[in-house]
């Protein structure tokens, strides 16, 4: 198992973190929610591991879905976002560590026992890694037999812009180059099923789909002004989404 | 207004029509369904125009959502698919013409009065046209003020395959070339908002998003055998989706 980890291409600039804070379970883990509801009916004490939680808005949102007696353990490789994520959870009325707790961890070496979590969730994490298959193996290790692993990864080659201003296309090409130079992945969305099978999972235990984000003018980061001024400005981002059921031992 | 129409790139080969018959309102017009439910509560006699209905499985499915007293009028430029669509509707237990009726029509010159329909729906139609803006204007003409226009268009440049076998990528490039040579559109998904604004609609009256189809092995057409044999084979298709509310006069 490798212990190296890929530089986080996106960084934690305030503008980027603000964008990430827009994320909730509804807009970013919709493929998981029906499974969560179903699992809760047989086990109200679900424990969910959220890997690479960033500012933690999805983590907090998932913790709210697990109330009153489930629990989320949110991890990240970066200390500073973990403390921000903790503040966010408290601001949402969650009890720390009753409903949600936070811990620094590398996805390549999760400091947890085998078969510990009912659900393992990671959102836009594998695309930042140089070895996504090892990360999936590690997720499988800490997931209980019969438990679920929920993944959602952007496919940078499927972003689409309209209008296609040259400066914007250049910016996107640069983003992809930097992502690849950092050892990350540009086609995570379409490769998800392949990575999971390479980690040893049978295709029948994988439920795969694609989800999208669609942005309008107001949601775009500063610096895209020319594009923003166009009323028809549209940005589509396609994310691969999978639910994996860990086989019974 | 132009009367020419673009050759229908996909054709009506049995394999292709079979794929189209897989389509229902749930998997192909999910963005419209909540609006339909809401509109039905104030008007149970909704009349919906479905343009370019093809084998009519979405039309029949929409007619079932409008039961008992709404009505779908399904149109297509091709006679042969219209008769197949009628047979399909009858096989689904619908009354023709009570619940659904069929009529040959060009989207460029709809044989209907102004302000005639509560809802105008077209699925994968604009991408086959050389002048989508004129088509949208014609849809707006026949839609009642305050009524809805529902569109969903694939973006061929956002298809993604994994594994990326050269033969498959070549096949996709060829599909795009033929589509363009026939006067159709390769980026319909991302251009939808732009086309509708060019037809005179204000951005505030447009609700835009993207939806996807995700295919597995069993769903692929014959001839893609090499690709099909790979368990991880994944095809994602991204569709732009919009709901337009026609402004009150």
C-alpha cells in the first residue's frame, strides 16, 4: 500500500471552499439517499465514514439524515478544513461528537479496523489520487460485509460550457493539465466502475449512473466575467456515481 | 419560416427503434413530471403536444400521467413510426383518440392554432434540426401563455465511453460527423438555453439542468461486441433539459 498522496489540485482558497460549501447530500449524494433510508429502517444506529470531507457540508448533511442515533465520522488529510468542517457541523445544530466527529486520515491508510463502517462515502476524492484502486481497496477493507460504498467523481473531460469563449476553454484545459500533473485523474466519472472492479468487486455488486451539476451565472467564481455577462451562460459538470455493496464474507 | 427539414440521422432501423422504445416519461422526461403533476392539480384536462414522438413510448407514458381526462397529441414527420406509435399506445391500454391521438406534422410548420396547448414537449428533436431556433419559436406560438415547453437534447460531445476502445471512439466520431453533415447539432445539450433565448424567451422563464443516461452491457446495440465483453463497459450520455414558461401575454 502506498502512503504518498496527491497534492490537492483545487486548493483551499476561500472562493473554492465557498463553492464546496454549497454542496449538500441532496445535490451531491442523491444516489446514496434512497439506500441510506432503506438501511436506516433495519439499523437506526448506522455509522458512516465520510472520506475527504473538505469543509464538511455534505458530511453534516449526511449526519442530519442519520439523526437521531446514526453517526458520521468525517476525515480529511488537511487539518485546516477539518476544523472548519467541525464549526460548520456545530452551526447546523449537530452534536460533536454525538452525531458527527472528525479525524485526520489518509485514504490510503485509514486508521480503522476491518469491517468497521456500515457505509463508506467519498465525494470527489478518487479524482485527486494517483492510485484510486488502492483507495477503493482501503474503503472496502473498513466497510462491513454487506455494507455500502458510495462514490461520486467528476469527469473533467465531460465538462461543457456554452458559450465556448476561448479563454474559458483554455482555463479548462489548464485545470485538466494541472490535475494530471498533480497525479490526479481527468476521467474519473467514466472510470469508476473499472477502478472498483480492479479493486476486486464483482460487477453485479456495483450500481452505476451519472449525475450532473448545472451552474448558472450567479454561481460562477470571479474572473469569468465576460462569460458571466452572457445570460445564456451554462456550465454542465458530469459526475460518475456508484453504489457498491460489499460482498458477504 | 423554413419548411425544409433535416434528414433524421438515427433512422428507423429495428435495433434503433427498439432502443427508443425503452424510453418512458420517467427515464426521459423526469424534469417535466413534477411540473405536470402541479399543472394537473389546477387543470385535470391538460392538453399536451408531443413533437417528434418517434415510436411513441414517451408519448404513451405521458398520456398515462394525464389520465383520466388529459390528452396527448403526438406528432412526427414520418408516417411509419406514427402507426407504430399508435399500436404501442393501444397495447398500453390507452384509448385512441380519447387519451392520445397522432398526426403527421413538421415542427417548422405545426398545423395548429396559436396558444392551443398547455404543454409542448419535444425529446431529442432539436438536435436533428438545422434551425432549432425556428422550431422553438413555432413551439412557443402554439403554447398557451403561461404554459410550458419541455425540451431535452443530447450533447453528443459529452458522450463518454470506458474503456475507450479506438473502434468505439471512431464510431462515435463518425456519428457526430453524420449528424453534422445532415444539418443536425452536436452540442444541443449545452446550447438549449441559448436557442430558447434566441427565440425570444427571457432567461428568468427558463429552468435548465442536465440529465443523463447510463448504459450497461445488455443495453448496447449489436456490433459493439468487443466493448460489450468488458464487464466495466460504461457509456454515459448527457442531455440538456429545460422547462420554459411562456410569458403571459
